[in-house]
């Protein structure tokens, strides 16, 4: 009997220990931060996933984000950028993330490609320091370690997906004609530019409505010139583009290569 009682007590203690451990692991983490590119531009509409690649949230127009997470890792995805896995913990709940451009390395071996990628990967410390000096980042160093991943075949699916999105954007560009009405989301005063990601057409606090005047593919871009006809829903005062104040009737240039515009065909806008 004493032996059975001891076993019961041991099992009870083990159950309590496991329960408390599970509760500790499952404790949601409140995560916030900012995402920028190598050129120090804050990235809007970056998709942020959990470990099951379930979309949790997207970054706002100034690259900031907030979320609650029960996992220990986040995946950041953005068209034209390398996807990045970032570890998170209670001691690292303020994330300042730098995404690298997804380069095109034609006719190079995987070994050479990875060497080039590693050289760019190693420049992140310098980029972080510059972001700190310009007031974009707040912390002296990131509270996590980036992990360099060789160019493995398991990334092919992501590349194919990104390629499909680029094709969609190019097809939308080809469908545009002179005189079409478009809407272009405005990204805010820091970048002084107008653009939107491919993945979302909602939650913008500024949409510039314009009429297409010209389109071309110079310098391998998908370039549009449009005349501004409406800015009624914009809260920026003044609204600037390339450091110039924008007024009704002005002409703005926009490159659709990576950033869509909103048209009747892709959102039902009329």
C-alpha cells in the first residue's frame, strides 16, 4: 500500500508538472516591430505567418506590426524579397527585421549563388546601424539571430508563387489603356512614394485616383504616368511624391513591376 500511494503521488506530481509546463509554453506572446528593406525603406503589407504558414497579420504602411503568437517562430514574406524565419521569445518581443532582395542569378552555380547571398546577408549589421542612426530602428542590435539558409530546392515553391504574382501584375499592366481610371495606395510621407503590394487592396488610409496618360516598359519596368483627379480620402497634409507636393491635375509616375494599382478588373472598382 505505501508503494501504491507513493506511485500515485509521483504520477500526480508528474501530471501537475506537465500541465504547468504546457501552460507556460502555450502562453501567448505579444510581438511588435518594424520591417524594412536593404535600402532602409519601410515595407508595407509584408505578410507575417506562424510556423504552420497561417497568415497572422501584415505590416502597416510604415512597416510596423503587432500580433499575438503562441509559437516560437515567425515567417516574413514579401514579393521581390527573400522570405525570412525569425525566432521569437519573451526576451525578444520587439522585432526589427531587415528583408533582403531576392536576387536573380542567371547561369550561376548554386555554390556561387550562395556565396553572393552570404555576402549580402553579412551586411545586415551595417544596415541595422544605419537604420538606427536615421531613427527608423530603436535598438542598437536585433534581439535575435538571422539564420542563413542555402539555396535549397524546398524554396522553389515560394519562387514559383512569386513568379506567378509577377506574371499577374504584368498582365494587369498590359490590360491597362490610356484613359483608364486607377487608384494607387499612398505609402506615407517617409518614403514619399505611391505603391501597394500584390497581395491586398484593403486597409489603406490614402488612395490617389488618377487617369492613365502613358505607359511603357523602359528600364525593364512597368511604368505608368497618370493624372491625379481625386485625393478626397487622403489624410496626409500635404501629400508629397518625390519631395514635391501633389495637387489635383498633377502627373505622377508609378512603376507596377512589383506594386499593383487598383483597377476595375482586380477589385471591382468603377
